[in-house]
């Protein structure tokens, strides 16, 4: 087992192989988002984040907190995999894909937050100033 872990940790992956992994992951994630995204959106598809908004409203949280709770389930399984190199149910690659999809949804929430709160971006980064007080339920 120690030899397997050593080979796993120290094995080389070429830039070309890494690029193939990244492109393959993006394709899988887009398919997953299209398949599961219906669960998160409004009935007419007008708000891809509606599920997080509804639950946030009912639970006195903001939508990003709700999303992170969903994501934590997958992160917990990933942490377990790093310890044991095995999972109880879903393949670890599926859990990684789910986390990356949640991170894309979180990016959408962040973008919406900045748009709604009129953030002024300085020098092209996200460390701008907020023109108005942040309101709960964004």
C-alpha cells in the first residue's frame, strides 16, 4: 500500500495529459450541469440559481451559504478518499465533478452579487468598493 501511495503521489503527468484531463472535465461538467441544472433553475429556466434562492429565503441564509452546504457533502467524500483511496458510493471522479459544478454555480452567485450590489471594480480585480450596504438575501 505504501508503494502504491508513493507512486500515486510522485507519478509524473505530462502537460499534454493534464490538458486532456482538464478539457475532459469541462465537457463532463457541462453535461452534468445541463442534466442537473433543471433542479436548480426556475420552472421556466429564467434563473439557474433559483433553488439556492428559495432555500436561502426559507432558512435565513444567503444563497452562497446554501450552495456551500450542498458542496460540503461532496467535499467530505473527497476528504475521506484522500485518507483511504476508496469511496462508499459514488466514484471519486464524480464527486470532483460535482464540486467543480458547484464552484461554477458559486461563481454565478458571486457575479450576481457584484452586479446587484453595484461593486466598483478597481484595476480589474474583485477587491472593489461596494457603493451601498450589503443586504441579506442577495
